[in-house]
């Protein structure tokens, strides 16, 4: 049963009114130095407690995390999950089936409860972002109202919205369009200045085989796409308004030619999907595209972390096969609550956790490793630290294949190989956003290596439609220049697209796996929940751990740690946290990590 009081378990319209009345009744002011009610204080993150006490009149940006999704018992939950499966877009369903996503839908796919949104709206709170995956909304409120919000029965927690510093591209200079240059290879298409970067990947030979990414949908998340529909290399792309979304402005157009900051996405899109034969051709010129603006160039906003997650959820709903993200984030803006390298562990930053969930839904996420190689923070950037077999972190090399000095270093904080792959990121030609449809420029950064790898993946997906994202990645890694000796600069190296195309259908790999022996959803009050860990031979004798996290990635309970022996390991959870307190109903992630490999089981707990 939901944690709502029995008085709220009514038809939606009555329930919304009841929630509104509860909210109205809790309105109070807590001035500087006042004691917060213990129950409310327990729901507030420490930074928000300080804001409520010390600066009650300041406006803060906060996540309101809901206790549940409004389900009224296991029967209602089952009905909602069934409805969510029926409502899956055909492309999304096909992608999940191809990626062997099991179950096809889960608790993360359910929307935020409309009754909770209605209750907030009735009090003048207008969320500027919402996440079904994390079951929360982002609001701007005076700090004094945080205590009122925490008192609501349907609110599980309030946390500050993150603001992180974007990894900037190296300085570049604009150049007029130059005569096409040719590399050593001879290709059927005239790629213009893109032949060198593509030939380094042996991608023209894949194009010559008839694979340009047709039928794949690539969602590009970036800062803006001015003049993409005017430039000669991009104007033939057909991208309807339903595949354009500006999450910052709330519009279905990703252009504003009065804003000089909305340009980076156009450069990236050119490298990925440029289509002007004889002049300029991108890596996946036959693919379909969706464009999401999630970044604001001229300043760092807390909202940008919100928008990236919304963009990933939108890509999932569209049925996108690939997310190409040339954005990377490191420390918080102004250093407040900054992350450290130790947080680049694949499971900490909100943007990384969103990338992990996108991958779990069958999306291949291709993301820039970052341009921090010459800075004090020279490590990879979020979300490139994501721990998953459907996430590719991309480093940059020059025309000779040497690592670019600016390309961020790996490994991840928990020792995994990062970056995963590399491509040309030095002196890459892109369309300009000057308004002149024939002008090009030369730019550098992992931002431009990323769409090259995303384009290779799109071509392989067209050629091998039966492959799941992890099989595409395995083929790329298996063909790459440093597959036998991956390092912290380029990972497995520069992939050979033609060799990857020739890879035999991958045999099933014995994988680290965790399965539920008990029912799922599980009634936590009735009996312990039992799991079974399947351990491949290659991981025998390796150290590992099994932990339970909540839906926001916070540790709840360590179930086991030590050195694992071969065979199946039985695991039991009694529904309590590390302090032996009964956990509330909701979504939990049972997470196992052994020898650099990772598996997660999603468990819906009921009481």
C-alpha cells in the first residue's frame, strides 16, 4: 500500500483536493535560527536545512522527491505497469526488445503522480523540470517554504539541484570553406574535408557497403542548433518539430538566431549527419535525428542537470537508438558542494545516473570524455564515467592517431577503463553558424570525436539490426587499435568500422547476473527477498560487493562484500537499511560489482 494516509486514497479529483488542503494547512514561516520540526528536517538535505534557517527569503532551486508514484497497492501497480507497456511507442518497444530489456517496462517508466503535481500547482508551485525516472520535480521556492514542502505526506525528500561546470572546447578559429582535401584512401563518395577523420575510422568502406545509418534514430543533446536548417550541409535533414525540444525555453524549436550561444549543437550535428556530397559528408549521413537543447552556453545554471535528464527521458520516449552527447561536466559552479575525482565512479552524479538508466532502456549512449587534459582537473567528466556496457566515453586523437593533449584522462574512480574509444578531435571541419550556408570552420575537442563514434555506431546498427548496443560496443572495442592494451588516454583506441562490420554475430557471453528468486514486486513485510548471483568463471576469486541503493543512487544496505568463489551465491535482503530500520516502499536497485564488472536488478518493494 502507498504511504498516503487513508484519507487520501480516493478518486483522483478528490485526492488532489485533499492534497491541496494538506499543503495549505502546513504553511508557516521559519525565520533565522528557528528550530525545524524533526520530521521535516529529516527530509531536507543539509544544504537546504542551512538555507531554511539562515536565508529564508532567498530563492533556492530544489528537487521535490516523491515517496511513491501514487500507486494504491500491488494490484493498482500491476495495472499501471501493464498500461505503461501498452503505451510504449513502437520504436521504443522495438529497441527494448532488441536490447533484451527485461522487464520491458518497470517502475521507472511510470509517470510522476498527477495528484501530487496538482497539489503543488494549486499552491502556485510551477515545476520547471520533472523526472519519471527519479520520481521528482524541480522547483524554485523561497527557502522558508522548504519546511512546508517537507511536511507533505507524499514528499520523500528535498535536495538541492546540482550545478556543474561544463568542460569547454579548446580555442579554435573560424576559416572560410576550403577546397576538399583527400586522404590516402579512395572512396566512392566525395567527403570533402571529412574524408580524413572518417577514413581514420575506416568508415568510408562501410558507407560503400550501403550503410550510412538509415533507419537509426540519433538524439543529439547539446546547447543549440542555430541555422541547422539553412546550412548547405544540413538543410536536407528532415527533423520535424516533434523531434526538436528546447528544455530551457520549453519550446519545440532548437534555434534562436538572436542568441549567439546556440551554436555548438550545429557543429556537432554536421560532423554526425552532414549531407552535401562533394563538399561535406558526416559519419551517419543517412540517419534520422532528434535535437534536444539541454545546455546554456554563457553561464552555468542548476537547471542544466535537470534538462539533461529530461532530454534523456525524451529520447527514450521517442524510441531513439543512440544518444550523442558532446557535453561533459566536472565540479559544481562556484565550487559549492563540488564533486571530486572520487565521485567519477559511474554511480554518483545525477547526469551519470540518468545516462545509466538510459542505457538500461536499450539506448546506446555516446558521450565526450571531456577537454580537461591540460587542466588541474584533468580527469574524465560526467556522464562519461557511467558504469554500463551500453555507454561509450570518447577521447580525442589527432590526424596521426596520437592522443590530443586536451583530451581528459581516465580511468574512472573505481578503476574501469575510460575513455572507451577515441576518434579525431583535432582540427575537425564543421558547418558554421554565421548564417552563410556555404561557410565552414575548423574546431577541436572531444565534442567532435563523439559524433564520429556515434555515427559509426549508427552505421553498424543499420547493418546489424539484430545486435543489442552492448554487441555494437563489443565489435567496436574488438576492432580498435589498442584492444590488447587499453590505456587512460584513448581506452581501447581508434575503432576500425570495417573490421567491426565483419565481426561474426557475437556469441552469448557469460555475464555477471543477478536474478530475483522471490516475487518482484516484493512484499517487504511478509518475507525476506531472495536473489541469486550468477558468476562467470573469469570473475572467480575476484573481490566484490552487493549493495542496495534507492532510486536516487543512495546506499541503503550492504548485503555482502568479500572475495567471490565460482557458482551461484544466494543473497537475502530483509527490507531493512544498514541501521536495521525498515525501508519505505518504493524502487530499489540491488547492485553487484565484481572485478570491474557491474550488474543491477531493479526491485519494487511494497509494504
